[in-house]
């Protein structure tokens, strides 16, 4: 969808489209009767610009005629303006190499008369042209020079325009933060000049920039500011782009009802301006939103009108999109023959457009090659001149020995500095390696501690329930147990087996994580569903201790994380909560959504944790403790929780008060709303 990044071009085009024919006729009439050379040059340049949108050949001929008259009169300013007019025609044709050449010639003539207005404008032209051939570094250099001149001349209007063009280059380079700063600078200048149209455009540009930065709140804020100013000033030419941006914003967020309202308003105002290209754009947006809403009759209406309009204005891109949308609509309406017809039309046009785009890329590469070749030739000539000058100077020198001595000293000094820096780099690298070795030693020490803890647990906690099962089976074979004794032993044995199962699961998960250095595989995961699953797993344990579960997590709560890792975390935290909660207590689950993440908490009314244990509870040095019903653990559960939460880009922490309970909380990312 079209965004406000091209809003300035849109506004200028609208103004020309509304008044262009009258202006062109007036210029031609004036040109036919004037006798003064300076007036002729002015009229020829203005007329060249007016016809440039629909007749490049006529525009070029008019600009060249202005050049002939300007050179005949030997007027540096008008020669510069004529070169710029020729450059503008080449620019609009996509011949950026030729445009740059003419803009540079214009700059040379402007330098001779020190005309700051022309110089800043020509540097701005050069910056825009280098951006088009994919040379952002050179583009920014020229734009910065133009900005310096315009700032010194206190030409605020030009300063604002250059800031906007610098922001466009920075957008191409991915520096969105600095681009935002320059858009704000452009807005500040427009506000100082009280130029409401430019203020509205700047607000739209800033809104678009916040869209790129994924700051949805700021995006909405600036688009609505633009709308408020449009409605206050009744600026008819700004309604369309502003409503379109707000419609696009809601469409991106999935709110089709709001989106269609603003697209309809945008269409209404574009119809009033009469610019067919922008009417076709709005029809495209309405078609796509109606398809999303499954309102295929309305989608057909807008797509069909858009298709016919795109044929009138001879826009291949809009016609291809309209044909593709008609194919989709006819398919949904089960009119497959018509759907296939329009699909073929769309594919044919898209293939043609791709071919044209490839040609443009080749042309831009050729332009860059030509420019680099010319610049290399200029540098080569300059080098030869400098060499000749140096040779003449050297012939007049007598003390060659002193020069050689100085060169030798300089060389030795450079070598000494280089060797010193290399030694310094080597020392720094040794420090880094030493630190890495220390870190690995700490990790090995932690793993040894865990190994000892695991073997200790296996030796006792796994052997004990297995021995109990063996003893129970022996008693059953003797038929000496009453049913009541049998049931009592079954409950006790079940608790031991559950503890052992939990131990084995944690051991397996921990070992898998350590051996495979597993990475998280995040997917949209319903945290409510996972929590209910885990609560049901421990329902029997809770019933035995008469512990109540309270799950306040919303059914719509969704996180973007590895589902299995989060399941293991929830199971461990819920198991611990039950373990350390006294009979008749409670375990509560809750989740709070934030902008980019969700915090989940498991609270219990248990015995709490001492302050000394809180500092080591997530570490390998943590001590295992018995539960309120003498349940046992290994201390691996919370280690797993910490590792898995961190692998998913979150944090885990605990708050606890002795004899009152504990709250274990962790954060995990939420799905990207724009993704």
C-alpha cells in the first residue's frame, strides 16, 4: 500500500494535474509575443517543466532552446538554470548519468557567480540523482553540502526540502532512527514557515517512519495529527493522502472495518481532485480490503472500475494489480473461466514489468560505471598535473639528502608504530582468550557439581521407589495385605513414582539441553491452554493436599516461544508451587500482556524462601529442599526454567516472603502484530 514517504511528489502532481493545462497554454501564449531574451529563457524553462510529465521530447527541446539563448547572452545564472532544466528532463526519463552530468555543469556556472540559491538546489538535485543509481554515500555528501549552503543563506524552505531528501536516502540505507530525526527537522521548519501543506506532509512522513520502526502508537499519533490539521485547514489536496495512510495503518493492523471507512473517504476526495492515477490507487486498496472482508460483490465493483481506469491512464502496474484482484474475486464467486482470463492478463503484464525493471537495473549499473569511469579520468588528469608540478619543484631543490633522510625516518616511525599496535592487538587477544578459558572452567565446574548431584539423586531417589515396588509385589503374592493396607501403600507408592518420574523428566530435558545446545523454535503458543494442561497433570497431587487452583490467564493470551520449553517451565513451577504449599492452600496463575512481551506468574501460599536461598535459587549451587509433605527434588527444575526462558528471549525471577508464599514470574515475547 502507498505510504506517505512519497507524499511530497503526490501533492505536487495533484496541483499540476488540476491546473496544468491552463498554465501550459498561458506560457505558450506569453512565449509567442515576448522579445526579451531573459524573459524567453524563463518561459522556456517553465514550459519545459510543465510539459515534462507528458512529453519528454518537447521538454528537452524547450530546455535546449533556453540553453542556446543563455549561452548567446553569456549569462552565467541562466546558463546554470538551462543545464538544470536539461538535467531534470533526463532525471524524469530515468537517465540518471546524463542528469548528473548536466547538474554538475549547472553547479560549475553557479559557482562562478556564488549564487547560494542555485548552488543548494543543484546539490540537492545531485543528491537525489546519486540516490537513484544506488550511491547513498555520495548522495548524502552532496545533500550535506547543499544543506550547509542553504543553512548559511537562511533559506529555510530549501533546508526543509533537503532534510526530507536526506531522510529518503537514510531510509534506503536502513538508518531509520536518523531518518526520523531529519523528518522532524523538516516538520519544525515547515511549522516556522507556517506552511500547512508541508506540515501535513511532514506529519504523514513521520507517521510512516514510525510504521517502519514498528512504533504503532506513534504511527497512529502522527497520522491523526495530520488528519486533524487537514480537517482544520480544509486543505482539499491533502485529504486523499492522509485518509489513505490511516486506512493503510488500520489494514496493516487487521482492522478491516476501520480501514474501509478511511479508504472510502480517501476515494471520495481523490474523485474531487480528478487525478485518475490516485483514484485507481484507492480503488485497488478498497478491492483488497473487501476481499479480506469476503465481500466479493463490492470487491468486484471496485476492481472492475480500477481495471477500466488503469487502461485509461495507461498504467501497466495498476492494470496488472486490478486484473489479479479480478481473478481472485471471480475465483471466489466460482466463475473460474473469467478468473483464468484475468489471471493470464495479470501474469502477462507482470512479466513485462519485470523485464522493464531488469532493464532499469542494467541502465543504472551502466550509469554508475560511466560516472566512475569519468571520475577516474578526472582524477588521473589531476594526478598527472600534480606530478608535473612536483617534478618542477623537485628540480629546484638542492638538499635531496635531507628529503631522503626525512622519508627514511618517517618510514621507520610508521613501522615502529605498526609493530607496537600489532603487539598491543596480540596482548588484547591473549586477554580475551584468557577470559574465555576462565569462563569455560567455570562452566565445567558447574557441570561437575550437577553431575555429582545427579548421581546422588539416581543412587537414592530412583532406587528407593523401585525397591518399594518390588516389596509391594512380594506382599501381593503372599496375599497378606488387607484392601485398606493395599490402598494406603498404593497412594504412598504413587507419590514416590511421580517424584521419580519428575526427576527423570528433568534429567532428560537437562541432558538434552546440555548435549545438543538446543535452540528455541518459537511459534505462536496459547499460554492458557498450556497452563490448563499442566494443572490437570498435577491435579491428583493437589487433591491429596487439598490445594485449590486459580487460573486467571486469558483464553486469548498468546506468546511467541518454543511450546515444549514453555510447557516444561510451567510444569516445574506448578509442581514446585504444590510441593511447597501446605494442605488447604492455593496456587494462582496469571498473565499480563505488554507491548512486546507477556509476563506470566505462578503464586503459591506456601512456606516461602529465605533471603539467602533467593540469591542462588536459579544456580547450580542451589540446595534441594523437602516439600510440605516431604516431597523431594533434585534442584534441576529451576535451572531448566532459567535456561529455557532465556533461550526464548525472556527473564525469570522470584519474589518471596517466609511463611506467606512465593511468586515465580517470567516473561516471553508476544507475536509481532505486523508480521
